[in-house]
């Protein structure tokens, strides 16, 4: 789906989109779209992967947003035109512990697969909240957090591949 969607655009490797390869050898959307069919379908014996990217192509945003809406509990929040996609193999460690350099809190919607999130408090909260917190999100779950303050990591759980969509809001 994504390969077809992006093939109808003028995206090239020089465009200003962020790509996270999360410990894989996939370094761009072009690598993602040119991987073998077996690896793309997570066949046994192929190298697992987990990646994320920011969508900066207006035509793609318009098409993707036909498939989802801003979570109802955010009201009429303004959101950026920048959506995030995260995909990965079942059972693969996703993103390592990090914080995001973004301006607003974000919402994350789990579309397919199950993902475990681990949150570690920001340093100023260590004495009040010294432990990390873990949640498992299932398809249909949506949550909001400040990814620029809370350290977080992810792991795709066994079962099916993972697909998550997220965006900032204010």
C-alpha cells in the first residue's frame, strides 16, 4: 500500500523527511520499498526490521487521513501536517530508549499488531516517580504522551507485524 501510495509522488531521497532505521539496514523509504517480497512479508528466515518515518508529502497525508481521524478526546485540536508511521516485524525490538525533539505532545494509534511501550520518567521526576512504566497497546488503542519529556522505547510483540500512526497536537 505505502509503496504504491508514494510511487505516485515526487518524493526523492533528498526530500526533508525523517527516517528512523531502529537498528536495521534499511536507511530510507527507497530501501523499504525495494526490499525482497519475503522480507517485506516477514517470512521466516529473513532479517527482521522496524522503521519509522515522518510523512512530509501533502498528497500522501491527504490520502492517509481518509483512513483515520484525530482521536475524539482531543476535541478540535490543531495538529501538524506531519504524520508518523512506524512498522516492524513481530518479536523485534523496536525503537531504543529515547526522547523526541518535537514541539508538542503526540498521540499514537495502534493499527495492526501489538506493541509494548516502556516509559522512563524525565530526570526532574526521578525522586517522585523512580520506576519505568510499561503498557501494551492493541489494535484500536490510542494514547497521548509528551514524547519530548518522557523517555520511551518500543518492542513489537509476537503475532503479526506492527503498524502505528501518530501525530503531534496542541
